[in-house]
C-alpha cells in the first residue's frame, strides 16, 4: 500500500478540484488519488447506507461531502489507518524481553496533519475499520490494539488485492475475538506439556545437550494449532523440517513419540535396527506419527531427519512433500502441508532460504505453500542480531515472494495461536508461503552446557528474571476472568510430572497407532544391501518387442507438431543409425531406460539446469514447436498414462534443487529421480546435501535413497571449471557400500545402470560421471542386443584384443580416457596393449578385475587417468585396490583441476597417451 503523504502536502482547493474530476471520470485522476477518493467515498457511503460518491449534509458549495478542512482531516485519518496497516509491525510489542529498536515508523498523529485537539472528533474514515463514525481517540486505540499490540503483521508489499483484503479482514477479526474456554484450556495444556517436559529433562539429565525449548515453549501450541486447522481443512499429511532447538519437545508433544523412546536415547541405548550401529545423536533423528485433531480428523505427521547444517533439511522436506502429493494424492497439493521450523539467525544467514523461496512458485518445485515457523531467539550461537543481519527482520526474505509475515510475542500464547490459525487458513486459501515469526528467547546457551553470559550479559540478566510462557499465560488468565487457572495449571503440572517419572521408571507407554502409507509399504518391502549384492549386477534387459515399441514412440510426434528443424534432423539421424546399423546413441539409450521404467509402472523425475534439452543439446526429452513454441514431452504417452515422466528445467541452484530431489526420492522408492549438473563440478554448490544426506543418511538414520546425480566430466580443454566433477571427493566418502559411483562409456551400460536403480531390492544413490563430447562418439553407441540381454557391466574388457596371449600391457581406465587411448591403439594397431574400462568405481568390482588380471597374466598394468594425480580415482584405488600390482599415469598434481589454455591441455593429454603406450 502507498504512503499517502502527498495528500496533506496538497492545497485544499487542489484536492477539491481533483475530487470533482474523480466524480466525473475516475480514469482522469492519478491512480494514487483514485485510491484515496475510493476509500473515502466507501467510508462515507457506508455511514449513509448507500454506495457511490458520498454526500454528507450539509454539503459544501462545490459538491464535496465535507468542508475543505474536514476533508483534509478525514484523509489524514485515512492515511493514519493505512500507515498502521503498513508500518504498525515496526512498533508492535512483539519482544517479550527488551524494548524494540526505533525503526522510524512515524505513526504519531502529527505526521498525518492531526493533533490532540482532534482526538474527540468523529471521522467517517473509521468505517474502513468496521467501526462506523467514531472519534480519533477510538480509532488510534483500535489501531494500536490490532496492529501495534502483541502481533506485527507485514503484508502490504503483497500486490494481490484479494490476499491483502483477506489478511486484513481475517487479522482484524481474529485479534478482536476472544478465544473459547476449550481453546484456552488446550493452549494451557500444550504450554504445560512444553514447559514441564523441558523442566523434567533439565532435572534428570543435568548437563546433557538437548537444545531445549525453554523460552520458546509457545512453539508447541503454535504447531498444534497449525496441524489442527490444516487437518480440519482437508490436509492429510504434514511434513515437518527443523533443526535442533525444541526437537525433542516437538517429538514428544506434537509427534507423540513415547517418552520411553526419548529417555532411552538419553541413556545412550542403541536402537536395535540402526544401520551398522553408527546412528546419530538424538536431536537429529526423524519420526512419523498419526495425529487426530480435536475435530476428529486424521493427519499423518512426518518429521524429517536432519544434520547439524542449519536449514539443509528445508529443500529435502519440500521435495518429500511434493513427492507425496504427486504419488498419493494425484498432485493435489492441498493434501500435504510442509512446515519448516527455522532459527532466526539461520533464516537470516543461510542462502538456502533464498533458494527455497525462489522455488516456491515454480512449476517443478511447487508444494502448495510452505508454513514457515521461526523460533526467534533474538540471538545466534552467541551473536546478537545486530551483528547477524542487515535487514529489519530475520524474515525479510519473505518479501521476495510476497509472503505475509506475522511477528508475534512468544509470551502471548493466545496471539500465537490466533496468528498460527490465520496463517494456516491463508496457506490453504491461496496456496502460497506464509511466515510466523515467534519472537521469544533462549533460556540457556546454544546448548545446556554453554554459558551465554560470556557474550550477552545484559540480555541474559533480563532472561534470568523472566517468567516462562506458561507462567505468563496463567497470569493472563487470572487477570482476565479465569479464577480457576492457577489450580488447573498446578493440577496439570503435577499430573504430567508424575507421568514423566513413571515413564522414566520404565512403565510402558503405548505408541500412537500408525498405519503405513502405500510408499512406506514399498519401502518396507525392500531390504538392506549386503556385500554379495555387488559381485554382479541383476538382469535389467528388456524384450526386443518392447525395445522396438519404445524406440518408435520416442522417435515420433503429433502430426500437427512442427519440431525445430535442427532437432528434427537430429532425430532423423538417430532413426537412420538404428535402421542402418542397428545401434542407438547415448541420449536414446538414456531415454529408453526412462521409457522402459514407465512401461513397468514406475515414475521418473528429472530436474536441473536446462535438462529438457540437456546442457550439451543431446537429450531433447521435450520438443518445442518451431511456430507456436508449444511443447511435446517425448515420454509423455508411454505406458497406460498413469505413470509420468516429469522433467523440469530448474532455477540456477544446486543446493536447493539437489536437496529437493533427494527429498522427492526419499518419499517413494518406485520413482527414479535424477538431478543433472550443468557441469559436474557445479555439484560442489550442493556439497552439504552430498555430505549430510547422499553419502551418509543410510548410516545415520537408516534412510535409503535412490537419487541419481549426473555430473558431466571429462577433459576437453574447457578449463578448470568445466572439466572435472571431482570424483575424488565422492570416492573419499565411499565406505560400507553407501553409494554407487560410475563413469560409464556406452549407451547400453548407462541404460542398465539406470534400470538397476529400481531393480535392486534396496536403494542406493548413484553418482555417474557423465560424458560431454562423447555423447556423440561412435564408440558409445550400442546395439539392440546390448539392451535386450544381460545387465550392467562393472568392467568392460577390450573388444580390440583377439589374443590375450599377445598382451604385454594392460591400461586400466575409466570414462573419456578410454576413447582417447582406444583411438591411439586402433590407429597404431597395438595388439600388445589391452585397454580395460572400469565402469563402476564403487563398490569396486574386485572379482572382475582379478579375472582380467588372470586373463592377461604376466602383463604390466597401469591406471591411466586424465585428472591430476591428486584428483580422480588414483588415490582411492591405491588405498582400496591392493589385489593388483599397477602404476599410475596422470597429469602432475595440481591445485586447479585443469589448465585454461587449449594448447596446454592438448599437450598434456598427448603426453598421458604417449606415456601409457610407450612406458
């Protein structure tokens, strides 16, 4: 909304003239004046009981409804109302601990041409607040109560008039309406649970880290309200992501995790089914439960596991929620509601928040709106907010997607519940993001063993004396006509404390009943992997009939669709290759893998920057009409239509998008989910997701995942940022069969690797170092028979060698290096040198390599790589492949991954090849 200072800066005669013009033709007046006159006319007409330009007797001689002076005053009051709606949040009493900073809201009546002499004067403008014609004194009191009380509402940057009007009405109504006795009782109950749970743990487990919720216990009634309102409005599932603070409290008092389970974790007992025993700390673990609202509606609750890397869980939760909506509810996003619980320092400081905000309304990442609840401690680890952000609020990122923000005093439990309910209804009504900024405090340090007074002595002097939110609410009830509040609170406390003690003493608590959903049953049908699973890959071939049918479908399009001529030629060349040589190229082999999975009733989802065509213009999974720009999904009509090929060009994000796809894959084991980097080393922008989820989640949380990362890799003279996908980083993280790492050279082997992801009776992330120039290399083409027989081959022997007895040297390599070596081998007819491809780097196919060694018995062996010696697979192999005796040929160790000079690159590459053949 505009700041209408231009009104009082204008001469009354000028305003009169404009008003006359407005009554004759509103289009002739500047839009800012139109807004004013419309609002003013609305106010007066409501008082008169009629619509249209208002007339109030006695009218002035020029037809204006009031005198010049009164007009200016009325418009001043109207400006005052707008100002409170726009800037009231800057002075609202949202901070329970200390005075708010002066952010120059300029809400004194003098700024609007008004004075104390006007306080008893009645104004028509009050009608826009639903007050009728009342005194300025009452108008100001109303505005201060609603817009400058315990809640500050930021919403006037929203362009959509329907949203602003809805928020305005809902907020002004709710903040005036008292809660019912049952609502008050539930708030007290949830506060009681939250406060006493923390007190109990603090007493029984002195000094243990638990990242307690003390000071922010209003989080519990807030979440309770969100879930109940959502459930009663048709939400079937709520997926929650949060960091440490308050997690145990949320698990106990929202998710219904038994206290026995929580206490067992405090005792350090290992969960019997934890993967290989490593597990994770108690405040990282996930949970699922079934909640029943007071209205009797069932809501499935999922709390995602998370690492200590703040906010890393956010895109994972969103991907998980999107997958559930797609798979279970036919993409009805009203059925699944994500809730992200942030810390104030993290939501202000972590770039992932900006990424997920930009994802909010994009077709590929839309979830129907995310609920953001900020537990605003007013402090980071030890850092005050003045040192932690430049913005007025930690939630200022909300403005970029025009999401409203409710700043609320955490000590006012009723205000917390009211705004939580409004926010949830807003999400359901408009399917967009909304923020609740719960301004509270942190009773202890970053954890219970930390001393916050080292850096915040004055703040914590205030906190030490401050009553907890439960005590504040009991005091409020006693002061507002609830004489039994104290006795009720005491009764609840004693009962709850005894219950906690009984559970600590191992008196059994029955977990809440839970009915697994269909995808969870699919996960339950899978098993963990064992070492024997990786000795040989399963059969993943398809029938020749299916191959031909799918190929024909991929190479056709509607008769009225006109593909871009260059793309049509590419497809015709693929058809010619198939017809004349019985072969298919890399891109066709890839699409055949997806198509065959769709035919088998699986889903496929892919995203990344420019994945529809592929960074290197090879995939063309989606065609564009040359004349109309209409799109045609080449895999859109595979199978019976119930399973879908979902492919999305992503925003320019790695962290957010990879995390989203990981979450999507986590929700459904029967969907092949892929993320493709524009260049392989761009994946380092998502290193947190790689380290904290992809390579370690099965160990930490028992969470399997089949996400595929496609990372273009290969030295072609493209310089240090476009050559190397950093295989050494992934290989260094490899242990206990945690991921699959491949560097594949043929279309058929890539086809089988992708199909293997959903054929295995378990799920593992796959990291494939994908070709670039070799996407079109004839050596990567595969025959029909390679698709219709067998499965993935971890090692590929040399097809050029006909007599193993003549071989004196074996060059073991991977990926693009094979084609460079093979070209030299064929050109020089070197039958004494065998080139063996290691298609899978992890788990290492040791038995196959031993068989190769036996076949070429007596030959000298070298590992040849194009990466510098300190990169690539060299160090990994030297540490893990001790069964073979071999040397290493590579570029010299280097700080940068590659040279930026084309001639230097060519010289280095030739040197590797010459050394390999002549050493």
